[in-house]
């Protein structure tokens, strides 16, 4: 039999546990009558794990005076972060409700196990929450109002306990508060910091608090507005080791006598938990209200001082202030010409909540995916900073009118996270310290794009920032277009999504170089961007694929040949496959970044394979897509948590938003985004959180069996994480695209590559005999044809030698000049064809061909 001890997902075998507890406490009995002791024995306790990542609520104050950030799942408070968003200090805080006879088991007593639950915002323009939980046995109800103190480092729960039994009063119940600290991002000392938690009972002023700390680290103080219950001259509070002598084990483990027998004043060096029996008094009323405060500080004194200051305040006024600050923030957002809905404002508030108040960093998510099966060894979870994700969040807030947050993000990226050589780490802690060590060139390019976007709204101090932007752009030029890892962080090579970001980043860098008075850099960046833009199809668009008509962008290719089908080992247990076999939606980033028209022939040619393999339509909800075929990042087919080898990636709502933005671009019709917005809403939680993944319909995808167990409903959130900050940002971007009639591609990129113009497909063929090692290239009078720069020329294919060919999309009704040249692979001097420039004009619609002979 298995059980989650203290609500923190610690799994123990109760049969083995009862024997161990009996041995330990037989010894205690000899010396400690009534199990009263100064310090709990039996450490360090069971291994700790994190809370579920599918959150019901989260928040923080707008005020910078408070550095407390909270989350909630299963109707209770879960991870609480302080003083930065990468430092978990508490894992779960809930209530246990017992009848005075002690006849209820844990399933009836434990707040998080009750399934009759409603979570709603107190005000739809504030991150303050009301959580109402009704016992499954319909005996009791707890209603909480959850928010933080804008002036102190305190989390507040204003609680009303109510009996639902006729003729019963509050005297007929026992209410306990049960808490599991995880000081300094560790519940039991198993992470890189290595320190264990301590817990003790301390009185400050007229309040007795349960205080958790790590030596030399942070401290947390749990206090209640009501007194603790006194029984047999003993204050009914205790600290213990999880799975050994914590409060939950006392009530329901071992003898399962459902009586609080153990009263330990302290518990040191392990995975600690706290319990306190709240004295509800002798009232004959059927309900009672009280406040629970969890406060933080650099040491126990500071944490307790914060708790006392908060409890001594008028908490009605504190709540009003908290809400008023959020309302003022949302009042300053762009309402998208009246089209912004409640979920749009919620998305903006979510992104504001996950921006650290110390330096502007923004974390990917306030939790650890599949947290209930991840321990301290996974200390980073998603509460780390990825430059890619931060670009997405800050861009969304910029679209929502929050320029200040975007400015803080730019400052963080270039002055905190960027390294001396211009590289951005794969991800980092809030202070910029590197966590994982991969190099992802989209993460180097995207901060440049964000800086350019901000510059269009609020001019940057270019003299100060340009040298740092220049370092990032030079790093891209030196190391691209291939990347150490693409956006899914598993593979290196030529990735359409990464190359799209690189091109856009370099074009934006060139524009900023002009503003900074650096024309030499501007020329270099544009030449490189044009070369990569004009050859990305040569590198990543196969014409000999496995699927459909065999012509489509592949997810990634090891080298610059998309047709050689190099066998690659894909991550997450996906195995070994030819690179032409694996596709994803990364090619749409070429459109999203303004690098290609939505009607570029290579984009249109890839959509049938992408949709045919990776798209599912969930009845009653809408369209969603898998990341790629053979994705292993998700729950196992039996519903078990992701385990690196047996998982199955599920559907990602971010692709629904991305597709909606693409369809607006493709059709020129803002209404084209509506079905995708409706689908995003349908995939969201009841309060409006968009998850990372939702369950799919069971299917076999190119031989990859992806089963959803019957207990899960397709289109509902998996246990990966909810909300995913990236997904919330994409909700904003889709609403903004529907309002603006176009996506958020940088205008300078769109203009350079005419990606917003009607397109014509032009097939170039030239007969040319070449020597071994030589290739034929095309240049012309537009950036789309390299602006006559040989280094940026388009390479033609020799598959029908001596005919060399390439097909490109060009703006309609436009006159171009062009020419061919030959060059060897060593990059020698080009051999130009003779005669003058060739000239043609594209038609207003349809396709055309140019059939030439090398002169």
C-alpha cells in the first residue's frame, strides 16, 4: 500500500513504515512520557519530492517590498518562492480536519484529497484567489482567500472553516495545519547545496510559531491568528521528520489512532514537517474565520518579525491594497481595441508574477514538471531562466503594453545573463549563474530581437547597450547557422527554427548598428542574414523525404544536406532515426520571424506533412499538435510520469496559438485566428491557465504508439506543468495578432524580405558544366537574391546535371535583375557568367520559370 506522506508526494510502504516507527518510538516511550521531547529522533526522514506542477493558482504582490511568490495545486498552497523566483522555501501547506471521535481516515480529513473544489479569482484583475473545498463526505467546508502582504514578506490565507453537518458546531471538529518547508530550494538536503532543514517551535511576542530554517540560509515562520490547542498542559504543535514522526504519520501512520500523540519542540537535519492543532474555541457557531500567515526572512528573527507585522495589520486593508495594485497594473495594459478578454489579462498577470523583482528575470514556470515524482535532485525544475522563453514572455508583455517589464527583461539579458563572449547560457538561475551548459543560438539571437522591439517603443541608450548587443550578434555570426542545440534542447545541427531566429536577430542587430553609428557591423550582419535566409531551404528542406510528397522541412539535419538521411539518435528514449523521418513545426518560425512569406512555396509544401502526422482535432475543443514524431517528453502510455526513456510527448497548446498567428498572416484575415483562440480556451484550466501539454487521442504516429489511459480526457492538462509561461504569452500574442491583423515579426525583417507581400514562385534552371568541386549560384538585385553579394548567393541543386536548379518565392509584380556564377567549395573567387544582367518581372499571380544557359 502506498501513501503520500505530509502531502508532499513522499511515497512510503506503510507496512514497512509501521515496523520502523514502532522500533524508534518504543525507545522513546521508555524516556518520554506522552511522547513529549525537545527534539525529534529518526532523521533525516523520507526523501523529499516537489509538489504537483498543474497549478490551480499563483501570485505575488505588485509591490517590490514583498519578495514572496506563491503557487497552489489540488486546492492547497504548494511551492512558495522567496526572495527570488528560483528559491523554493515551502512545498505544501494544507489543513487536516477530524471529527472529535477520530473516526475519519486520511481520505476524509486531508484537504488536498477532497475533490469538491472551486478556485476563482477574488477580482478578475488581480492575482488574489478564493479557494473553496468541500469534504467528500460532505461534513465540512474550508474557504480561503490567498494573497501576499504588499509591505512584508508574508503569504496570507484568510480562512473560514464551516461545518456542513446539521446540529454540529465547530466544537465537534479538530482542525490542524500541516506544513512542509523546503528551505533554500531543498526539502531534505539532496540537492547541490546539500544542507538539511531544521524546524522548531519559537515564541515571539505573544505568538508561538513553527519556524523552519537552514543554517546560514533563509527562515520561514508559520503563525496563526488563533491560539494553538492546549491539551494536558501541552501546546499541540510539533515538528518531525517526514515518514518517521511528522504530524501526518502521527495521525494516520503506524497505529493509525488518529490522535496527536507526538509533540517535538524541534527537528533538525532532514526532511522536516510541521503540524499545529488550531484552537477553534468554545463557540456554538457553525463556522469560524481565522488567518494563517507564512512569512520569510534571512533568519528566524526576521521571519517571525514579518509574521507578527502582518498579523498585527488590518488584513482587510492589506487585501484591498494588494488587489488595488494589481488593478492599477492591468488598467495600464493595452486592451487591444476592446478585444482583450479576462484570459488575456490573466495571462499578462501570470507573466508579471513570474518576473523576479530583484533584476527582471522571468522563469519558465513556477514549478517542477511531474513534481510529485521529482526530488531535490531536480532542483531547477522550470523555475530557471531560458533566454528563449524570456524573449517570448517579454515580447508578449510588450504587445500587451507593459513596456517597463520588457525593459527590465532586456537589461537582465544583456547585463546579467549574457556571458563575456556574447553567448547566453542554455538556462540559468535568476542571478545569471549557468545551470545547463548547452549552446542554443536562437537564445543568443532572440535577446537582440527583443532589444530591437523595445527600441521601437522606448528608445534604448544605444551607446551603452550596443557593445553588448554587438557581442551577441558577433557570436551568432561566428558560430551559426548550425547550433549546438535547437529549441527542444536535444539535438544539434541545422534547425529551421533556430536559423529563423538567427536571421531575424542579425537583421535587427544591423538596424541597431546603424543607430549606434557602426555601419561596418551593419553590413556584415545583413550579408550573413541574407546568406542564411537564401539557403535555409538548401540546408533543411528535403526533396527525398519519407512522408507525403517527400518535400518538406525536417526538424533538424546534422549537416547542410537534408537529403543524405544521416542516422541520428533522438533524445528522451526516441531512438535512432534518419533525419528525414522526423518533422516538427519549427519551419513556421521562418514566418513568425518575418524571414519568409507565409505563402513561400516551401512553407506551403510542408504543411500537409506537418498536419497529417502531428495534428489532432480534439472533439469539442479544437486543433492541437505534437512537438515532433517520436517525442518522448511526456507521460508514459500507462499514465505514469515522464521518466526519460519511456515517455510519450503529448499535444502542446503553444502550437495552436502559433498556428492561429500563422493563419492570420497567410490569409490576411484577423478572424482566421478565432478558432485557435477558442481552442486555447478549451485547453485551459477552469481559471484560464494554459498548460504545457494536454492529453491526446490515442494514436500511433509513424509507428510511435502514444496512448492516453481511459482515466484521462483528451484535451485536458497533463501533469507536466500548468500554466506554462510560454503558453500564456502566446495567448496574448494571438489576441494581439487578431487585433492588429498580423503577427509580431520584427518589421525590419519583414520589410527586408518582403514577407508581407503577395508571392510568386519562380523556378530557375541553368545549364552549366562544372569542374569537380564547383557549384552554381544565383545572385540578384534584392536581398532575396543576395543583393549581388556572392557570399550571400543561393546555391542551386545539381540533381539533373548539367541542369542546375532552384525554386524560390519572390514578391509578385516586381522586376528583378539576376546573374549566375560558379565557385568551388573552398570559397575561391567566383567565375561570373558573361553578358549583362538578366531581367524579369514576376506576374501578379501564379508561378513562372526562368530557363537559362550559363554564358
